[in-house]
């Protein structure tokens, strides 16, 4: 299959490309490189540097590549930054999707589209596990921008007759088994890379709050390995390729269904690294839910998804391998 991957130089997109190429697919990456890395793009994938807002260039590219499926990963994804500068988020995350839909319309693209959404669309859920039909109450402009983008896609798919699946990821983590790509954000706000960095640099990692209503007081999240996320996209594309799904839209959660507390994660990093890690408890961040984990049964039933790489140990081991590569690169 020919896959067109917007945002394929970023963390999750580059892992998708690596896995898709391993499975024999051809990938063309389209990325502004504002946040992504050229070095993260698999050498067998073509890289086009372009902004999603450049509708004409996007349309020409889609037309000439003629993909069997489009994967949209390109967005801004930092909750606190979205609170500080909401319009920047709406511009990129909603405006970018409108530009993509316009480009698809210009070239009459009717094949599947897979969209990276997030569990942030739910806000603080009323019950657990979180299923896709639960109330959507985002608590940040980031979460709102993804929910608006989903709505744009639903409306456009019905009229333009393409099929779309929104995959609402829980916490993406881990790294490719090759050790050559992994999470490389600046600033890094995610727990696992920050714990590993603290261990490698002999610094102290911050844990946000120990007064949540959980067994150890720290908040609980559902950690899904990026290679499992990649696989869920391939399954989603296969599902949408069924002609009976033309013009339809689907939204499902992608998680493991298991929650781990911040301290569970810290202990696992200590176990894998065989070292004690210094941490300090700092005040909770506004809007951090006590516990979030997915109802993973719907992804299993709809697209046959099963998380195979998401044991906490494998997540930490692969992330640690990647961080050693990163350290070695920066030491040169
Ligand atoms: N990381 C997570 O835990 C997580 C969880 C839920 C959802 N998501 C979603 O997954 C997607 C990918 O997240 P990520 O962590 O890989 O982010 P990332 O920042 O690592 O990657 C995003 C990529 O998109 C590119 N990009 C951004 N704006 C662009 C534009 N206007 N035109 C072209 N390229 C552009 C960036 O250069 C970057 O390469 C995002 O849509 C995010 O909202 C991520």
C-alpha cells in the first residue's frame, strides 16, 4: 500500500513510518520539520518539507503520490502551551485539518484518512474505563482543537465520501525496537523520558501531586507503546478500505485498558536501569485527571487491535535504549 504521512517526522508519525515500511508499505512523509526531525524519517521513505496549511502543495502532492491512505499526525500537542496561546493551537490543529480536507477535495481523494486524536477530548471522565461514547468535555484548548477537528472531518467525510477514523490515543510512549528513533521533544513534558533523563543526568524528576485518590496518591495513566499505535493505524486503514465504509466516520480509543501510577512507572525505570532515581513531589498541575485508562475492547472488536508491545517493562526498555542512542549522538 502507498501511505501518505503528514507529520511523519514527529515522534508518533516516524514510528508509524518505521513499522509500515517493515510491513512492506511505501511511505511518503509530508512535514514542516517545525517540531520533527529529518533524521527520524526512515531512509526508505520519501520526505517532502511542507506545511499542512499550503493547500495547493498538499493537493499536488496527494495527486501525484496517489496514496491508498492518508495519516494525519501533524499538530501541536502541549496542553499548557495551548492554554497560553489558544489561537495558535486552533490555527494549526483545526485550520490544518480544514486545509487537508480542501486539498483532498481539490483532487477528489476518496480513500481512507486516519486522524490522530487524543483522550484529552474527554476531560475528566465520570467513570472508568473511558469508552468512546462518553461525554466529551475537554479541559484545554488542545483538547478542544482535537474535538473540533474531529467534527470537521465527520462533516466533510459525509459530503465528500471519504472514510475517516479518529484514533484517540492515551499516553504514547516507548521507542522503536531498532533504537534509532524515539521520543525527542523540546521541551519534553512526558513522564517516561523525563524520568530516564533524570536517571542519565543524575538530576531530580518532578512528580505532579501525591494527593490524588489512588493507592499511592499519584495519578494513573494508560501507557501505549508507539509501535502498537502504529499497528492500530494500519488496522484502521485496512478496515476503512472496505467499500461498505465509504463516507463513514469512526472514533475509537487506543490504549491498553490498564492504568499505572506515576510511581509505578518510576519504579519500573529503577528496575530496568538498576538504579535509584531521585524525585520530588511538586503541586498538581491544573486539569490533571486522577485516573485515565481506555476501554480497549472497542478497538479490538472494530479493527482487531491488540496491544502487543505495551508491557510497562518493554516500554521502559525501548525508551531507555533510545535515550542511550540520543546521549551518544549528543556526546559526539
Ligand atoms: N504524544 C502523545 O502522547 C499523544 C497523545 C495523544 C494524541 N497525540 C497526537 O498525535 C499526533 C502526533 O504527536 P507527536 O507526539 O508525534 O507530536 P510531534 O510534535 O512529535 O510530531 C508532530 C509532527 O507534525 C509536524 N507538524 C506540526 N505542525 C505542522 C504543520 N502545520 N505542517 C506540517 N507539519 C507539521 C511537526 O514538525 C512534527 O514532525 C498529534 O496530532 C498529537 O495531538 C499525541
